[in-house]
C-alpha cells in the first residue's frame, strides 16, 4: 500500500505539465554544459532549443560548430544524464 506522498509524486511526474518543466530545465542545463565544454563564445553559434521524445535539438549557425558538438555528443549526454537521470536525453539533433 502506498502512502499519499508516494501517490502524489507518481502522479505529478507523469503529468504533461511536469514533462514540460523538465524539458525546459534540460534545455537550460544543456546550454550551460555546452558553454562549459566550449566556452562562453559558443553561445553566439549554438544553442539548445527544445527537448522532444528524448531528443535534444540544438540550433547551429555554423556547420563547423555542429561538427564539434557531434564529436562531443556523448560527453554532453553524459553530463545531462548525470543531472536528470537515465533516459531524459538519448540523442542530439542539430538544426542548421
């Protein structure tokens, strides 16, 4: 038998609103992780935009920056997974 706190926690984390909040937090953290890896100047050329279906979309103004992000994809996903848990981000998608 579950207590009231466990029931509310389970129902809250499954709600669409909670998923939207989590997605926004992941995007914000992804931008911090990208800046941490590449430096603050990367913000001019690349920015995480949204999270949908476990795929984080990153807008890139340069194909070179997109390629560098691709090379560091595992590191970015690892840092996000360590903060938000397994399965939140499974892959990155690059928007040119």
